[in-house]
């Protein structure tokens, strides 16, 4: 194998290894951002529910508001609502 061919192969190997490492780092960073965003969303929702209760909103109105405002499904909204109500008991 000539020196040029060896260098070309080594460069290709290093690039491939670097891309793999970069993808893994990017994946971890993306997961971290996702976890942080989910926590921020959860805190915002849990903060809004008592305000909606204080505004004399019904259970159905609160669920509808959460679904529309936070783009979550009804089961998620119910879960958050139940968590807040359990804390209030």
C-alpha cells in the first residue's frame, strides 16, 4: 500500500469516527434539551391549574384550556389536574 493510499484511508477512518462521536454527543444534547423542555412544560402546566381553579373554571374547562394552550392530549391534562388536586387535599 502506498503512503498516499494509507493516508487517505486514515483520514476517512478519522472522519467516520468523528462523525459517530458527534452524532452521539448531539443525541445526548438533544435528549437533555428534551428533558429540560418537558420539565419546563410540566412546571408551567402545574402552575396554571391553581390559577384556573381560582378563576372558578370547571374541571372540563380546565382540561380544555390545558389541551388547547399546551398542545397536550386529554389524558395528559387529566394527569396534571389529578396531581394538583392530590396536593391540595
